[in-house]
């Protein structure tokens, strides 16, 4: 694909002669690039000027015969991982994967999915110091009507979901001690620290993905008749005075015989979250006494979604157990990084919301052994205790908004926060699931 030097456009403010000199030197021994220094359009905040400069470059490239171009900022720095063949192969594969953009390195990303040996789909990101733009994306950038001071990476992220990242990175940013677009990057060492952290997370997520890929479970692990014979011990937490919640939660489980429901009177405490954790500990002790292998702990604001089915839940409970999970969430209002294990089950770096959790026996003693005080927050503590946690998507559980919370004061101040958080998580996981389906042929 690379049969001639790549048209490479280096963005530089005219007054930044030190950066221009540096950028030219960085490419001086690499004839595979045909560099062009582009005078940046200036703006008050810097970010809008950078975006308009990118638009200008792409608009001119539309008139060329180039299948793709490279756009660089003048602080781009090649890493020791760079070589011509790596870049050439990455461009060819990214093109075959229908990419709109290919990044040589990023300073932050919200999620990634491995799609080839050294290529990853990315969700959101920051870092436009070195990226390939493919021709099919030229018109989209040219036509974009975006005139605010949001960063260029934010704008690109909103224009396409076909974003691919090279890892190991071939590009980072050189620190000049100042930034014309991001004032926070004026802090010494911040930029290099961000790139180091991003590469650390990439390595961790690659390891997680590799672990679950190698830990295959038998296709017949779920026997056909298990859906009719399995009953899940289910503990529902409720304060006696919250009768409207009790009515609601009873309606949720009515007719669902796969759940053996026990209603548990919650500990009442002036610090609601402290009382909730004491109640959870009581439930775990009950589960140990009853020699249960798996339980469901449910709060009384749980509500089943339309995606719930007995078969969907039980299959995932069995498969998550085989994969070593300590708990499985039916739905979350917030999560960090997510790695697809299957199309519908995801490992997560952290996971909030505890309205519907499947807890495995292997986690019981850890819960009871964990020190806690009145600052405890149940969902955060669950998440902190183990890396072996998973979430289902589509969600089978949301939280019903009763207009108040006995546990989280913030929910009393912001009446719409619960619905917003779940909507945001749903949107993110839908995006991740779509990428997984696209690149893994599901």
C-alpha cells in the first residue's frame, strides 16, 4: 500500500520556531515521509485553531490522489517501537478493517478492543500528535460544523466510531514546557506521565483479553435442562418503613420461579451506606450457613429490563463462574475499562451500582474479612476487593428512581443522576458491543 512517501502534514505556529526545527529533525532520517510544514490557524484558546488547521489540511487533501495522509503536531516524537514496516502493515490492516483514522499513540483512552496483533479499536481518546486519516473520512472532516474550543481529539471521536490505535505506540509527545492548546500540559512531566499511564493500561487490558481468550470453557458447559431445574437463592434488602419499595420489588419477582427470594430487614443507621454494608455482611453469613454456592443480592430499587430472561442470566452465571468471576453485575451506572469476554459479558476494571449482584461462594470470606468503617460505600468496596468482576450487557437490571435514597445523599440532591448514569453506561457498552461484533464477526 505504501509505494511512495506518505504525505505528512506537520502543524506549527509560526512563532514556535523551536518546535519547527525539532519536527523537521525528527523526520530527517525517514524518507518514507514527505513532510509539509503547515502554518497553524490561531485562536484564543488554541484548540479551535488546531481543529480548523486539521480541516484545512484535509480539505486540500480531498483534491489529491492520496489514499491517506498523516497529520502531526510539532511535538510528535517517535518511540523506539517505530519502524517503517510496522507502520506500513498497520496502515494496510487498518484500511482493511474499514478504519477512518489510525493513531500512532494516545495520552489517554477510555476503552480498547484488540482486533489484530498490534491494533486496537478505541472508544474515546486524547492525543492527535500523530495520526493517519483515510480518504473515506476526508469528506466527513471537511463538512463538520464544529466551532467551539473543544479539543480536536474530542471532535474526531464524535465524528466516527472507526478509530484504531497502534500498540506498542510509535508516537508520544515531546515536552517543551508549554502547550498552545492544553494549559494543563504546561505542568512539567504531565504529558510524559499521561503517555506512560496510557501504555500501562493498554498492556493490562491486552493481558486481560489474552487471559480470557486462553481460558476457554467447554461449549456444552450449560446443560439444556439446567434452565428448568436451577433456583437462585436471592436476598432482597429492604427497610421496614419503605413499604412502597417492598411492594415494587415483590412485583419484580412475581412469577419468576427461578428466584428463591428471602426478604432481609436492613440494618438502620444514620449513615445509610454503613447500614447497607452491615446488611450485606449478614446476608453473606446466612449464605455460608446454608452452604450456598452462589447467591443474588438485590436492593429494593432493582427493576428488571426487557432484556431479562431466565436463560440469559443462568447461562452467564455458569459461564462467569467457569471464568473465575467473584461477582457478576446485572447492570451498572458506571464502569471503567471493559474487556469483552463474550458478546454479552464484560470484565470491568471498576463497576458501581449494587442493585442486582450475583455473588459467588469464592467471594464470601473476602467480603467478611474486609475491614470497613462508617465511610464504606458498598458498590465501591465490592469493586475494590477483586479484579475478578464482570457485568452483563444488555443490562438485565436498572434502578428505579423513587425520588430519594436512604444510602447515597447525592441522589437526594440530584434527582435525575441515577437515570443519567445508567443511560451513559448503556450508551458506552452499546458502543463497545458494536465494535466487538464488527471486529470479531459476531
